[in-house]
C-alpha cells in the first residue's frame, strides 16, 4: 500500500559544469554528514521525495541531477565511468567528502563505479533496487533476463527512433515499474511530472541504457571494497530482483540487505519515509552491527 503523500514542491536545482557537461544539484547545506542522492534512469526526480523526507533532516542532503537530465545538450557516448567522474567532481566542488552515497536503479551502477574509482570520497553506499543488468544479475538468470528484456528494449528503441517518446517511456516504465507507475509519479511529484520525464527521456534510451548495459565490474574488485553497503529491495519486486540482490550481496564483503514490505521499484517515490529511515539508521551504524531493521538479512 502506497504511503499517502501530497506532491512536494520541487526545488529548482543549481546548474554546474564539469568535464564539458552540465549537471545540477540541490543542497540542504548545514554541518551534518553529507548524503549524495543519485537518481535512476528515465526520471531526474526519482530522489526528490527522499531528499525532502524528515528522516534525513540531520544530514546535509545533496540531490544530484546527472548529465542528460538537466535539459542541456549532452555529448554522446557518456559511460558509467564518466557519470562517476561527474559525481566525484561535484562532491569535491561542494566540499562534501566523504559522503554517504545513496543511489537508485541505474544510478546504482554510477554509485558502485564512484566507490571503486574514488574510495576516499565514499563513506557508505546504499543501493535501492539495482538494475537488472548482466554484470550484476545472478549468473543463472542472465539468459532469462535477455529473453525477457530484449523484445521490450527493441520496442522502446524503435519507438524512440521514430520519435514516439510517450510510447517508449510507457513501454519501459510498465515493464520495470508496473502499469500503475503514472499514478505513483503523479502523486509523488505532481501532475506535470510524467510529461516532463517523457519530454526528456530520449537521452536515457539512446545513450544511458546502452552505457549501463555495456558496463562491467570485476567481482574481485567488489570483494575488496571496504565500505559498508546497504542493498534495499522491495518485497513486491520480482524474484529476479531478489536473486540479483542476493548475488550482489555475496560479492561485497560488508553488505547488508534490507527488504521494504510491500515496496517495489517505485519505492523512492511511493515509500520515501521508509527508505529514508533505513538509510538514516544504516549510515548512523556504519561500521557497527550489520542488522538495520527487522525483515532484512545479511548473507
């Protein structure tokens, strides 16, 4: 059941240039520990409700809008590593290191790459519903993933090429988030949020999706990461997601798994208070006991 919410105001992000691209951010400021929120694919405001949630009020919350989502022209060929460098540059620019990094969906690949490439900048890493891509999925599920996603990806790309962004967006979001995604986005972000996301989604389908699918990570590198990592999954998410989270937790030496009852891929929008409490509790215990909340487990 979705938490009752009223659509929050969406603060206008500050635009900033780095590495020849434009990113943007909001920053609550203050002297609390820094939290960097990185959104998933297709929607720049995935983390907007979480950034405003009272559970995180004691932290300095920085919500990043990644390249490709600000409305500015973005060069082609950006990789996950490029997005990682943008995040590192932003943290340094804001004097917000080391930060607790919180990422959702496709943003999880950027969060992991940032932690690998710039370990001194990342104090803890929280990943909410990492994406179903080969490099993270349970090995036995990789063929199934290709069979399930290849037809939909083909449909999305064909719609994008012919300029039918509403069809591309609807096909993708229905596949990943379910048929009710539009209502959840509207309830969380306001009446114009879906149309705004559709208007800006071309980059996600033509550039970011191929980059995320091409991204690879060496399990031996993951096994050496010293940071505590929180992996959040929804109990209503498909078994493929749960198996991915279990597999990824087994590769990380300091991983904790948390399950949000009734949650799914939309939980940053539908359940920001629950997600915020999990993150706040996790970062406050960083380096301490692995148990965060009932219903989670450590592999």
